[in-house]
């Protein structure tokens, strides 16, 4: 645009300009960055070597088309973003046609999306920009202040904005964005200071991997909270209902302590390293202002806690027909073993058997808990410590059946959309 305007040694005809514009558009449409080349020959150096003197009267020589090919994995990463409800937007200094071609090749720009230049953006008021922000995926020939306006427009639309950049001019937008991401290799010190995250490999796919890892961590926090709260609520309800019904204590203090220290803690710790669900990047983002304990989540915890309490009380009433120690032993066994099966319920939004053996740490924790429970329940010398009674084969059948019941019961609730 500028080189042609300064060509004058051999004046360009209208046909020359049309041919030049056509060649420029042809290369730009192929995702090439186009440079115009011109020269000027001097018999002797000019007295003043300044742009106003030397950058006039140039002879146009032609165009050079360059391409910085995107990495092959970027297109797949963009597709993952769209599937995860993340909208990729390209903001670049390239020509609009070049930027549009690159965006289309990567899947950033779709058929109905708009593209806009910095000059067009300058003419828009904030209200007009807010109305167009949801439909525009390419911004070309932008200045630093344009990037700031774009970030602010997305934030006014209640979007969580992640901004990438590597130059000094990117620093204001990186600082303003909810998540500023600077390039660790090509990025300037100013951009790194302004950013929240630095990519050590300058790879866009790393951002997508970070989003996936963040969702896995978030899911695992919810899994641990759901398991811990539902099992502890179950224990509380067992004692509360027994007191209200004027029954003998279903659990003794030392038994409750064992449940809390062994069957609660180890599986919850193992859940923290659970791998991500296969569909973790196929879910929409969580509302930024949404807390952990949503009404639906709390309802699920309360119902699961009630389920564990009822199963434990059923075992207690069955054992009470023999003796109070037998009843307490059956209640203790069901409460402890039911937690082993219940931990599988929270691992997936779908079936408890989906990805069943993907977490070796969890199975190791469950094996340790099961082994410790069997030692306490079966070794006579330990019975006196925990005030337990030996169980018959029939009583063990009841314990095993009630302990496995959380799997089908929770599977039924997962089928009800209002619960999940």
C-alpha cells in the first residue's frame, strides 16, 4: 500500500496499479504475506538521508509472497477449542485477505463469521462494537489500542478473555485480559511481565492442553468434594436417625474414627489424580461466577448421603435381631465397604464402569482400604479393640449386597437429567 504510493521514477499507469492490486490479492488469498519491492538509483548520495528524500521516486520491481505455515496440530487444537465452547479469534497486523485465508484454513473463521480491519473498528462506537463482537473472528491491520478495545468488548459481553501476545505493544491487552498469555521464546520482557502465563514452547496447542488439564483438576476437586461430603453426611444421618428413633448407637466413636481416617481419606486422595474424562473437551465452559456448591450439586450430595445412611441403617436393623454388637458390626461393615463402591460413582458423569481401570492409584487405595477393613472385621484379636462381633455367612451376604447397592442406585439417578 505504501510502496506503490512512493513509486514515481517510472510512473505507474492505471493498468499497472490494477495488475499490482490483483497480484497482491491473489497472493494474500493464498495466506501469503505480501511485500512490495522498489528501488532508486543515485549518482551520488543525497545531502540528507531521510525518508522524505530517499523514499520517493522509487521504481517498482514486484512483489514477494512469504508464508509462515501454521503447525499441523493447530487446526486440531482450534477444533478442540470450538468443541469445548471456546471461541478462537485472530487479531493480526496482516492484510485482511491474508488473515482471513489463514483463519479459514485453521478453522478459526467459519462461513457466517465476519472479518474487520483496524480502520473499520475505529469507526465503530463501543455499542456498535459490542453488537458485532460475537460475529467477528478476524481483526486485521490492528493497532495496540484496537486490541484493548476488543478485549474490553468481550468482557462487557461477560466473556472470560484469554489474550496471547509477544510484543511490547501487546502488553496493555495482555494486562487487561482475564488471562494474559505471553510467548516464552519470542516474547519480549515487557509482554512476559504483563502476562499471567508464559508459554515456554510458543505453541498454541499448549494453551488447549492447559485448558484440558484445568478442567481435569476442576472435575477431580468436585469428585473429591462429592465423595467426602456424601459419605460424611451419610455418617451424620445414621447417628441422627438412630437418636431420633431412640435406637442403640449404630456406630461407636472408635468405629467412626476408623471410617474417617481410612475409608474416607485414601480414596479421596486417589481421586485427585484421576485422568480426564474422554468428553472433557466436548463440554461447554462453566459460568465464571458459578460456585462449586451449586443447588444441583448439593442435591446430589444430600441424596447420596441419604442413600448411604439408609443402607447402613438397614444393615443395623438386620443385625439388631441378633444382638447390638452384631448390629453395630454390620453397620460398620456396610458403611465402610459401601464407601469403597460409592467412590466409583463419582468418577464419571456417565457409567461408573467407564474408564474403570485408568487410575491405578485409586485401585491401590481401594485395595488397601478393603484389606484393612477385612483385617478389622475378620481377625478376632482386633474385634475387642473395635467392639465388633463375628458375622455369619448369611450376615456377610447382607453386608456385601448392601455395600454394592450404591452402584445401581446412583446409576439410576444419573439417568435423571435434573439430578445431574
